[in-house]
């Protein structure tokens, strides 16, 4: 894959995890702020919403829209796909595909001649 940039699974998963962890910290901070303002005791079990990270990763892997669910318009589409295992040759073909971000109507012909 000379001179091609590939978005691999590790950095993509780390990006989604980072976004969801920041959302979790933000929600915990808001809950703590509300507890301080109202004078209630801080309950860590109520502060940590256990499904934020899990549901975010599950959404990205299930739909293929890589990014935040609320900002689906800015998310990368088609990142994860179901692996085709009809035959061994079709599996290898599916694993070797790359997605180019250049549109088909662009004037530059060289990137599409790969």
C-alpha cells in the first residue's frame, strides 16, 4: 500500500472511545455541579452512566457511521461493514478493498487509476 493513508481499527476505536469518555466526564461534572448546588450527596453510581461508552461503540460498529450519533452528518460513513464470507476468494477481495474519499465527478483522474 505505497503512498496510501489507511485509517486502521485501533485509532478509529480510540477516537470513538475518546469522544464517549469526554461525554461521560462532562455528564459526571454536570451531575456533581447539580449536587453541590442543591446540597444533595454525591452518588457515584448515579453519576456514572454505564452505557454511554458501550452504546457509542456499538452504534459505530453496527451502522458504520464513525463518529458521534448526534452528529451523524459529520460522521464518516461506511467504515465498518459485514465481512463477506461466501467463498475464500470473495473474503480476500472484501478484505483488500480501500475507500477513497475522492468523488467520482472530480477532475483528477490519477487517484482513480489505482
